[in-house]
C-alpha cells in the first residue's frame, strides 16, 4: 500500500496488497498446510534459502505473513512473528534468549502462566529468575547479574495494574547490553509502543485486544529483523507453537477496529473506575488512568491513555467476593480480557492460582482483589450491573 504513518490507516491496510490477490478487498485466507514445488530443484533451492517462497505452513504462510507485517508496523518494529497462543510467544522468546544457568530479571508480577514457565525453566535448566519492582535505576542495577540474559517486563502488570517506566528500564539495559522484552498485552500498540521507548522485543497475547472478539487464542512477537529471524529458525520452527492461518485471518480482521475499540474500552473504564471508587463496598481501585494511582505519571509518559482493565478490592471475605461476582447478570465471569463483553475474574483463585500464596501476596494479589475487563457495552449498563452486585454486599 501507499505507506501511511497514521495508526488508524495502518491497522486496516498494512501488510496487504490487494493487487497481488485478484483485488480481493478482504485479505485472503491461505488455509493450507503445505506449498507445492514446480520441481525437485525448486524445493532444494527453497530449503537452501536460495529462492524466496513458501514451503510449509509451520515455516510461513501468506495470511500469517500479512498479520506479522501489520503487527510489526503497528509496534514500529522491523519484523513480527505470530504464534498459536500468547504463552507460545512468551516461551519461544524466553527459550530463544537463554541457555542453561542463565538469569532472567522479571517485573514483580506477571501473568500466572508466565510465572509457571519461569518456574519450569528454573527446574529444568537452572535458569534463575529474580523479581524486581523496577521502580528505580538503582534497584534495577542492583538486581542485574553477570549472567542476566533478559529483562522481562509486563506493564501494566496483570492483574495489579502497576506500571513500569519502560524508558528507564531500556536505558539501564542498554548500558548493560541486555535485551528488554515487554509483554504489551494490556495496552495493544494503539496505547503503548515499547520499541519506540527503547525496548527490544514486544510480546502480545493476541487473544486479548488484538483479536478483540473472544474467538481466537494467539500470540505475536515483534522486534529487530535478526532477532525475529533467530526466534523463527529456532524455537518457532522446532518447538512449533505456530498460529493457524484462520486465526491469523481473524486477527487481521479484528485489528481493523483496534483504535476505535480501544478508545471505547478506555472511555468506559475511566467512567467505571471513578464510579467504583465512590462505592462504599469498594476498598481500593487500581486503575492507572486515575490521577491518584501511584504510577499515573508513568501512564502519562508512556501510554496514549489508560486501557480497559481495572482491578479493585472489595470489603469482605473471599466468599463475600465470590458472592458479589455471582450476583452479576450482564457481566460474564471469565478469564481473558480485551473482549467486547465485560468480563470479571478472581485472580487469586483463577489466573494467578498457580502462583504460591506468599509470592501472590508479594505481587499484591489478595483474595479481595477482582479484575474487570471493561467491555464495549454502554457504561451505564455495566455500572448498573456492578452496582447491584456491590450493593448486595451490605445486605
Ligand atoms: N501475557 C499476558 C499479560 C496475559 O494476560 C496472558 C493471558 C498471556 C500472556 C498468555 O496469553 P494466551 O496464551 O492466553 O494467549 N492472560 C489471561 C488472563 O489474564 N486471563 O486469561 C488468560
């Protein structure tokens, strides 16, 4: 396409040239496992890398390439690589960057299965992982070891909504020559672009805002060409957690509305966060769009606006919290986030139940904490439902 710098145009056009595909308006779906060669010599040339072209869909597929190019452009990176889940993306990156006895420095708080993966890497390969608040240069420097091969950051952190100053982390890491990997799932590239802030690799659970419609499990990685090529030729190719062409097609479709969806998620979340803060059954609201949030200045600096996830604590026991959740009618009880439907979940017993209780406590995940992924419905309806469920706590 004619190159555009505008995000809202790139989400629709980038990575797809209709003139190459019979002028089809929608990007075509190459639902094929393999590609035929004209003759044996062509097969030989393709395997030797002497001739460009597709070979087999685990190694590349045109629909998947369109998604990878679009995501790379949206994150302002050089190249992208799509996976069959966010966890396939996270594991492909972490395994590609490390070998036995290395060290990973991780934000104090990550998605439960990322924590589980780090534990597994420690058990199997003696890859130690330290968790850092990353709240100052000094703290970060004090945690870096000679064998630190990767700084891994979630921001906002799932589910506590703490933020990490990506420019600060990137500047320290650059001095030390350590790559910074950022899980950008909670923001999408519309709201935050870590590569522009000096970070090296961006990961998405594309299951969330990228897809946006609750019908795909997928992951995407974006970074420099040589880094992506090395992940592609090692952990992506040989472990093989690749995306299906159909899921890539659904993500290309979902991406077209990313900016307008994110605007609506964000506007709704701002309103719901402030209403929650005023409810007598709510103890504390964790939402970086709130000027009282301790990381509000970081939000202003590195995010276009707050995204659509809010966490909050309610006054009561675990069973009171579960009963409050059970009273909801419109809002669905489900893990995942970033969908059109508003979703609520209880991190201590759901997404972060694999994290040992003491570690959960150090991350700020109590039994009173609930996470709300604010959807695209009328905020008045979301609030009416939340309010009746919260009002019921005093009865
Ligand atoms: N990174 C983050 C920040 C996530 O929240 C998740 C999934 C993943 C990676 C893994 O992505 P997946 O393999 O599921 O595509 N987070 C979930 C959550 O909070 N609720 O359900 C899944």
